[in-house]
């Protein structure tokens, strides 16, 4: 990780093409922190730094066509070590753009809704598990082509990646990953309707796909996944849902979620229903979330309250969470 941080600072230092003062004018940065406490009011209570995320990116003055982004995060879930997430260079020309480097492949609706802007305190379990590299760092190394129509009625992406995530680098990797996603934005007066799908094919080579396959399994073979999503957004409320499926030569993992948000001035009321089944265990049944968010200063300062639980002859696995989010700028 020390090497990753050194590379990060070196990249920032050499990313411009002229004097230091001009480089600073062509660079912008920001970040935020999320501080969280969780309890079941019985035998479990904890406090954590859920995220301290920092990024540096080029400003519009950097170049007409080229841009870059570097992002790192610190979390109690990663033993308080900085984790280098994005090292991305992009080129844009007209309606097309191209991404190169280490980043999240376009797949799923919720995965590309920033965690600082969501009302729910965490993305759904099925999204976290069944995006292409959900349990392998979410990101991958490769390139991606993007296209949108002039009015953004259609937005589509196609990518080619190494296929092993970023948590463990495979020097002798023999696999690859192909991804595709298309979203259709249907104008409805002042409201928004978006529908779409994602596709993925991986040729896996001795790969551990934890929490999809047993942790002890090293998998080689085809990994075929698809995703369907829809979002309806009105002035004071929105509803979205997704279904994700993974087929590893007959071993199936799948799941879905439905998420509803009601906006009342500075308040948001949240309700969700989600289910996930991996390839090796019986389904544990659906999870429910009921939450409230107070937008103290829009997304820059906001307070979350979340209640998650299962219902099986009563309320089980109940956890209450409170989280404060603060932007650095």
C-alpha cells in the first residue's frame, strides 16, 4: 500500500505538461468522510470510519479532449489502510469517449449512483456481490468505450478488462472480461424513466470469486452474467429496482432489490426490499431497510438513520445504524 500511495503522489506530480502553477489551475480535488455507529441493542455495537474518500481530477481547463482521475479511500473495513481505487485516463471526442486504466466497469444502475448521493446507507447486497468484480475490489484494469446520443436518450458502454479485479494481481493471468451496458432515458414531462441492461462474459482462470462461490474454490471456466434495471424519478419521490444473475457453468447466483425514496424538503424517507442467493447456500431470505436521511447541507453534510432486518415469524437480524457524512470542500 505504501507503493500505491507513492505512485499516486508521483502521478499527481507528473500529470501536467507545463509549470506547477498552471498544473494546480488544471487540477481539482475533493473528498468526504462517513462516520458510522451500528448496534443490534443486544450483543453487538461498533463505531467505524465507513469511508474517507479522496480524489484528484483534471479540471475542464486541462484539455479539450483528455482528462484524468485518481481516487483513494480509507475504511475501517480495510483495517484503516488507504486503498488505491481509480487511476483513470479518459479521452472524449464528440459523442464518444474512452476510458483507460483502473476503474469500475459499467454494469448495474445502483453501482453508478455515488454512495454520497444515495439515500440508503449501503448499496444492496446483490449489487455488491454480482457486479463483475463485486468481491474482488469492484474495479479492474482495462479499457472502455462509451457512446451517447445527443439528447442522451441512449447511453451505452463496452469494455475489455483483465478479469481478476484489483485485490490480487495475477502476473500469469490467462483470463479476460468483457462488459456491456445500455441505458435508455425516456423523457416524461418533468419526470424521468430509465430502463436498461448489463451483460458480462468472463473467461476465468484459477479465480477466487468469494461469496458467489465458496471461499475455498479456485474457479476456471466461463462466468456469464446479466442485469436488468429500471428507475422512475418524480419531483418528490423515486422508485428503482434491479435483477442480477450469474451463471458459472450451471452454478447460479442471483438476486434483486426494490428501493423507494420520498423527498420532503430536507428529509428523505427510505424503504427497500432485497434478496440474494449465492451458488452454495440456501437463501437466507429477504432483507428489509427502513431509513431516514436529513440533508443538513444537501449532500455535503447529511445524517442517515437506517434499520435493517429480516422477517421470519418475527423480526430477526435487526441492526440500527446512524451515519454522519461531511464533505471536505
